[in-house]
């Protein structure tokens, strides 16, 4: 009998104490959950959507990009290992902003150096905030208008990746249009929400997030002649770690100069605001599941989360610079895992078992050549679909962040500047507008848009973020 089966009612899952961490080893400190493992095996296709980004914006060969995805996948396991009861993922809303930022540098070593400088700075910043416990205090100082502007800007930049001249819609018009149309119906339609719980098939499709759309693209693309029929191969994938470490890391191309660390600060600030929002969502999802599971006490510590994803970003900057970044939450799959967790101990012994087994499944999938080769022809379409879904979600969340009409105006202008000129310009414009418009602000002089009810604001944010990777 494993230690996981010996947890007393109402207590924490067994662990080994190690400073701020609570170490839980798979199969020893938590039970292996086959259902979550199999789901992870299938959903690894979404994670492979990072491959075209690494190829297009960094110029990496396919197998080098695959090596980065695998390294990131290994580090995903660190969250449950060190005591974080979540399914970690990308910093999805910030990806379009980071693409804009690194694209300011010429393709080649200089662009990779800029990415390395950003990832080191972001990781170090998060780590320091986690160690000192200052994370929450930092974000409370950021005006709602600027928070909304950052998130809205990320949404507009995501849509721009697809629809700008020469963008992905020009290369795959029919496949993207059909897949994103069906995807929006499955993810956001009130009609589908009204019928999904009445049919087990619809419920299953709903729980799979964006995966059904990716599977659909495999068939639709060849029908319209926009993609090749997948040439499925058997065996194991061949990530090229040797080329990654000899050609794409700072010991091969040189350490980034100081000016790159200084210039990335606005982008780091923007990404951190988004990261903080994801931690708020993780807390809300775990609290929502808690009443259904009085048998387990779950400890989610935001400071520990800061330390873990801070270390992940710093480590990836050294061994495999990654444009998707290392985030604290894959909200869509956290929702799915928490939903099954609510069904009781027989369905899932511990939340750590569900989250850990899922990420073990995605890690396994990266090495299986049939899965990798099946989705390779449609990775650009998967990326476009992900960006459009993220754009829709970010706009919803950004608008929900505003509290007044002045907030909304500042956020809109700031978002447009971010899309056009990048995070540094956007933050500068947002700061100036806040000083000019809101300095000395009095409630009676401003028109309220939303009631300042934190619970009402949190619920739609969580629902909206359920679809992100």
C-alpha cells in the first residue's frame, strides 16, 4: 500500500518537508491516476503547439524545438514534486507580447540573447518576490486601468499574429476559419453550455478544451489542400539536445549584454501581471473544489509557486530558451482535474495525484513518434487557433478588470499602443495617462462601470481562462 492511501481524513497528503517545499514523489507520496495520465497523453498535442513558434520566431530546427518542449515538460513535474497542487503551463496571454518584443531583434543569436535576458530577469524577479513574500503587494500597486491595458494588449497582439498581412490566415484560410468557428462554439457558446451537461459525449468534448479543434484540423486541412496528410511514423521522437546546447544557449552564442536586461524590464513587468492573475485563478479553483473534498487539506502557497516558476524560468534560460515561458497554471486542465477531484476519493485519491499524473502523461506523449508526427502538419493551425482563443479570452478578462469609464479609455489606448509599439511604449503611455487623468481622482467625479465586487469579478475571469493552455 502506498503512502498516498494512508492519509488521514482531513489531513494533508504525506510529504517530505524541505524548507518552503513539500516534496511528494510519484507513486510514493501520491497515487498514480490512470484517467488523468491518459488524458495527458492526448493533450500533449496542445503543448506541441510551441514547436512552430520556436521554429518561426527563433529559427530553430524541429528537433531542437522538440528538445525545448521536452525540457519544459520535465520541469512541469516540479510543481507537484515540490508541493504545488496545480497543472502548470505556458504564460499564454503573454506569448504575443513576448513575440512582439523579441521580434525587435534580428533573427539569430541576438534574438535568442534577448529571450535569454528576458527569461532570466522574469525568473529572478519571481524568485525574489516568492522568497520575500512581496508578490501580492507589488501587484496591488498597479492601477486597474494599467492591468486591463496589459491584458487587452495581449489579446489584440494575439489576434494580430493571425490576421496581420502575411499572417497565418493567409496560408490556411479555410482550415483556420472552420476550426476556430467550431472552437468558439464549443468553448464559449451559450447554446453549447445549455446542452453539454445533458449528453455524456458533449460533456467529454467540453472537458477536452481545445483538443477536439486540433484533431478536427488534422482532417480539414488536407480536404482543402492547405496541409499534408499526416505521415504517421512509429517509434520514438528524436529531440536534438546536442544541437540545442551547442548552438542555442548562452555558452554557445554569448551572454546577453546589460542593455538587453534593462530593455526587457517593461516586458517582464507585463508578463508578471499576467502571471499573478493566473495564481489568483489557481487559488479560486482549488477553493471551489475544497467543499467537495473535506477528506484532504490542500495547501496552495503563492510564495512557493513564485519560487518554483521563478526557478523554472531561470533554468530554462540556461538550458533551453523558451518563447512560451514557464507559467504557474494551465487553467483549462486544472478545471478538468478539479472537476474529477470533486467526485470523491474513489475517483481521485489526491489532487496531487491528478495533477502529477496528467503532467506525467504529457511528458510521455512528447517521446511517442506517432503522436508527434500525427500533429506536425497542423501545428501552425494549432498555434493560430490558440492565439485567437487567447485573444478572445484576454479581451474579456481585460474589460472585466476595469472599474470606471476612465479605466476603460486608458486601457483601450494602452492596449493599442502595446500592439503597435510593444510593452515598453504601452506601459509608458498607460502610466502617463493614469497620472494625467486619475491623479487626485474622486469617486463622485467618475462614472462607475462595474460594482467593485471582487467575487463577481473573479467568477467570469475564471470561466474565461478555462480555455487557455
